[in-house]
């Protein structure tokens, strides 16, 4: 799981971009703490052919799942 909590935009999506470029994962889970990061990561994931889903957990953070 990639933890991007506490990072200001555009750092969360840049971290996801680096991970996708370096490892080309079939599935990637990302932990984020604000909706802007969720939206940006979703757009990026979709542009790379990933199916993207997210859910809000009990502490208000978001778990974003990118899968091929």
C-alpha cells in the first residue's frame, strides 16, 4: 500500500505515477487523506487503463484501489 497522507497536491498523484512507472503493478492500493488526491489519482489511473475504486475508512482517510 502506498501511503500519500499528509502530502500536498500534486505530490500524491506524482507518487502514484512514479510507482506505476517503476513497477507496473496489476493492483495498487493508495491511502490518501483528502478528496483532491482521490480525484487526481482516479484521473491518472483511468488514463493508464486502470479501473479505480475508492472508499472512505472509519478515520476519514480514503483507500483507493487501482486494478487492471
